[in-house]
C-alpha cells in the first residue's frame, strides 16, 4: 500500500504546483494589436505603410548588378486569387538578361508573415522576360516581393514594395 501512496502523493503535489503556478502567470500579450478585434485580422490591414515607402515597379538590385521591372499580368487582378506578374530583367548596362535563375519570396513586414503561396519564376517568350506564377496576396496592405537573381557569376537581390487595397 505504501508503494502506491508515495507515487500518488508525488503526482498530487506536482499537479497542485502546476495549477498554482499557471494561475499566477500573466496572460500572454496580444500579438500585433489583435486584442479586441472582431472579424478576424481585418483590423491589422489598416496599419499605414511607413512614410516614404518606395512603391516603384522598376528598380535597381541591391548591389546594382541588375535592373528589374514588374507588372501584374492582368492589371485588374483580384486580391486573394492566384495570379502572375511579368518581370523584365536587364543588366546594369541595360541589356536583357536571359537564363537567370530567379527565386521569388515575400510577405507582409508589418504582420510578420510570408506569402501564402510558393511562387515560381519561369522564362518568358522574349530575352530578359520572365513570369512570376503562383502569387496570392490574401489581404490588403503593404506587401514585399523579394527576388533573388543569379545569372552566370553574378548574384544579387531586390525588393519591391506593393500597397494593395
């Protein structure tokens, strides 16, 4: 009988300790201002973008090796649908860059989450043309589209800022 009582007593003490310490812990802080919101995360989408955010759709890569320009394949794409964007890639001298390996990623910096899809970049019909397929922006607000470009011995990256309604 004593062999059973000792483990049982230890179990009860451990359970009591867990209950007492759990009640004494403060509640976790709400993430990103989500407390008190109704209707899911829609309130987070209303955060203003940083002042002076560069929304240009044509830009030089971080190290200046490439110049890229993006545009949605369909200018009237609907948010929360899978769509594609055209990418034009040139070297610093303005020559089209074909055969590059390009990886696309992105997300919403203010919400600390990435894209809900894994877009793929495929070559287009013309030199220096590519298609970024499988993009989906599922909520309004500030999005980043990051491109990692490798062409021959050159490697660089660039980030486009997009504001979606």
